[in-house]
């Protein structure tokens, strides 16, 4: 447990105390957020708030993970490194997008094609690497099987389709996190809970791991490096939790696409590596709700030739336009997130108990 606690604690300290320095740096250079004109008018006061806060989260997670292993002199694992690659790689795409907004002095960043190509490159390279390099037991970091609570044995995909499937998961998770990042503290608070859930899930998988031949039972988990995945998840939870001090309303700094794309990538990476792909839909129910609201709005608008299902999407803006205070929406959505996390973990544990 030393690595897990060290990674989380160090990452939290970096964001808790280091974000102030990033805020000063960004303010001095005038790197502030640009607000969409068609959004809630209450958000116009956020114009100029420092953005690219995801930079400190990325640094904190990499620092926390690396230092935890250095202090305990334990080896890093390929599974963890690949999740961190996906996390940081999508963060770089988000950084380029945020920088384009600042440079062009507008609320739109990279063009859609450029942003998509960047995401495809990072996701595809992650998928190809994760489906190769088997260990001594023949287990690759990711699996070609579609998974829910564990791999579904009868749903194993050919390698090209498996790569495509992982890319779809990554694109969905990263864009869902991006859509959720619309209120002060909403994404950072929700992500803290979801990453904490993956700490619990990965620790449980490690305790019931097939790789531990002395204690492996018939329901053991065929997951590569579950303990080190828990270290990564704890670093992510700690970093987001510390950042929330500065990101809660009124936010002193905004995650930007740098943070939201990176967080979404990390969520997808943990779900893929822990063989719990569809379980993320439940644990990350908040992000699914935000994404579905946009999809329903667009579909309804086209079907009815101009009518809206919600006042505005993502759905957190709908409740703002109904008159809810921003902090009220954020806290109530955190509660929804907490319920989804509890439901997902409960289902995960119930499956193991039912098989005993």
C-alpha cells in the first residue's frame, strides 16, 4: 500500500500547493479563458480566468507516480506507463487546443480535423502497444475481448477490430469528460470520485489476482499489473482532489481541454487495462448523462426541424437556465456521480460474491 498512498499524497500536494504558482504564471501572461457567447450569461464573468490548469494535474500525476516508485525502489510496469502515456498524450492535444484559443483570442481552438487526427494518433498508438508485449503468462496489458466486470470470453475481437474498439472507447471517454467540464469544479470533483473507485477496484483485483498462484481462486482476475494500476488511479484521484481547492466556485483556474481530455483518456485507460470497459458506463454515469444530453439535443433538433429538447446542452447548462445556481448544479451532479460510483462498485463486488 505504500506506493498507492505515496502516489496519491504527493500528487495531491503538487496540485494543492503548486497550482497557485501556475495561476500567477498564467495571469502574468494574460492566458485566460474565452467564453462562448451562446452560453449562460452568468458565465461571462469567467472571461479571463486562467486556463490550461490541466498542466499541473498532468505534472502532479507523473511526479506522484514516479516519486512513489523511486522512494520505495519498486519497478514500474508497462500497463501503468501506457495509461500515463494516454493521459499525457491527450493532455498535449488539449494543450494545443487551449493555446490556439489564446493565440486566436476566441473560444474555438484547433480545427476539428486537426484535433481529431491528434486524438486518433494517441489512441491508436496506445491501443496497438497495449495489445502487444505479453508477459511470462502470455497476458498483454489490454485484451482483445470486450469486457464488462471482466473479459467476456465469447466476445473476443480480431486484432484490427480490437484496436478500433479501444479507439472508440478512448474517443468517447475523452470527449465525455470534455463536455462535463462546463461548471466550476464539476469535472475535477466527479473525476476524483471515479478515480477513487478505480483504486478500490484495482486493489480488489490485485487481492484476487490470477498472477498470485498461492491464493488464486476460480474467480481470480486475469488483469496485468492491477496493483500498479491502483497506484496510477490514486495519483489521478489525489491530483484532481488537490486541484479542486482552486477549481471549486469561484474557480481561480480552469482545467481547459488540457485537463479534460487528459482526464477522459485516463478514465478510458484504466477501464481498458482493468478489463472493465462497460462498467465505466455505470461508474462514470455522470459523464454518460452529459454526453447523452448532447446527442439527444442534436437528434431532436434535426428530427423536429429546429425544436429543442433541453434549454441548452450539456445538461448542466439546462439546469442553470432553469434558475439553479451554478454551485447547486455542481454539488447535485457530484451526488449523482457518487451514486453511480457506488452502484458500479456494488455491481462489481456482487458479481464476485454471486460466484462464490
